[in-house]
């Protein structure tokens, strides 16, 4: 077998591995989102009994995918990895064919929230990968041997991948690909903004009507006809809708769209321990004192909230939480902040910062952050996350290629 053909086979295996690695890393970036996708697949396949472990299953599959991609790119254990890869590809291709035929309302989740593919695009992607694998692994008995230093490459990248996955489990994603990303502006804020609309003045002269703006009105030879209100050309695009109600069922979206607002979001009320609830209860008056309007966002209703926390907290803390409690859809709360019990800071409807429940801001932090320039804070947080994630990918590929 020629040297050039062997190089072609390694290139095909490397491409498959790169796709697997990036796909796995993008899902490890957001384990909660990976769990949601796994849950959708369980429902599609009629395996609802597995829904309680969907997050663990999504995380485990993403980790396996990333490590399999690393092994493919480094060229280790070539026969075993080839068999595992073929099993994966056959399974994924069959599953995406079912999605293409039945066309359920769900996303394939191949690349997490970063890239959304249609069912047809997902199926084509898997067919292409199968074609590459036919070149890469045929004949499977003559796949060659790796260089010994590639074992070092694999160990370094695998350890970094595991650490990256654990970090993502404990904290919020370094890069947020959901609609509630940093610097996004809430729909309610855009809707109420004065700069969304422009006034257009219609004037007539010699039987011809023309439109003018307030800054460009015609001379006195024109006759005024009417005024129209249109959406401004430079108006902000409608942002994500954070819809929530008070205890009586009245929508209160506007509360998060004006001034300094900090939202403590809890999408699974039952699983939050007493200590975390108490921390939220203690931060609510501190947020008031620092000039924020605190909101505790939970699914369900007031009765369910009181039932969940009434037995674990002092009556005063229960009252504090319930006074600031509002109610929203479970998936909306989970999308807003991936951490169950995390916090999100809005300024005039702009999303400035997010915290996981493990690093909620202290009273001093709240006072300091309230004085920061919000634009700089949002850019700083977003840039730090993007730079950290990109650095991880660059270093991982550099180690695989050059070590």
C-alpha cells in the first residue's frame, strides 16, 4: 500500500477525530444543554424512564465523544478505536435517518447550542463521516502504528478535557450560545425603548407626497398631510423574552427591563439545599441596599415554593424569598442561567453578568459591581470566556499535532 494512500487514510481519520472532538467539547461546554438534548432523544425513542439521568447521559456521551476524537487524531489503538468509531457512526447515522423520516420538533444537538443543523444536514454530515471512515479504516487489519510520543499527547489532552468538563459541571459555560448571552437585551426593554420608533412626516406639493424626518422637514411650500410611526432603521433587534408572572398570574416582564436588576434563578426547587436558599435570602436585602431590584425566579407557583422551602428555612427567610419571588417556565429559567440557584445581573434590560450558585456575589461584590460601567463589565466577562475557551481549543490541537 502506497505511502500517499496511508497519508490519506490518516488525514481522513484525523478529520473524523476533529469533528468528534469539537462536537464533544461544545457539548461539555454546556452539560445542562447536553442533558436537555439527551432528554429529547429519550422522549423521541420512547425511553422516558431514562429522563432522570439525561444530564449524566449527555455528559458521559459528550466526554466519550471528545476522548474518542482525541484518540483518532493522535492515532492510538487504531483497530479498537476504528471499531468503536464505526459503531458510533452507524448508530448516529441510523438515528439521524429516523429524525429525517419522522421530522420531530427537536434539535439534533450535534454541536450543542453553538451550531444548529436541520435533520437533513445532520444526516448528510454523518453520511460524509461514514464515507471518510470507509477510507480511513479499510483495510482494518493494516492501520499502522502510532508514534510513541502520541501517548503523551493523548494523556495531556484527555486530562485537560476531563478538567474542562468538570469545570463546566460546577460553573456556568465559558461561552454562552443561548439567547440569554452576555450583552443581549431583553425584549421588554427593546419594546419600551424610546429609540425603537421614528416619526415620519408626510407632506404634499403639486400633487406629489413625500416622507420627511424630524431632522429634514421641507420648506413652507409643502403642505402637511399626516404623521406615521415606523420602526427605526437602527433600532435594536428584538431580544430574548424573559416572561414571568407574580403570584396572582399577572405578567411582570417589565420589572427586569429597567434599572439594576439581579435575578436569582432556580429551575429545580426541590434539589436546592437549605444553605443555598438561605444564601439567596441573605442576598435579597443586600441587593436592595446596593440599589438593585432582586427577583427570585422559580417554576410553578407560590404554594409550590412555600411547600418546598417552608420546612427547611426560618419563617423570616421564607417570607423574604416569597416577597421577591416570580414564576416562569422551567426551560426559560434553565436557559437564562444554567446554574440551579445562579444569579444574573441586568441593567436597563441588558444582560451584564452571570454567576453560578457556587460563586454568588457577596454583599461587597454587589455594592462594587453596582458602580462599574456596565458596558465594560459585559465586554470583560464575555471576552474572558471566549479567550479561555479558544485558548483551550488552540492548545489542545497544538498538543495533538506537535507533541
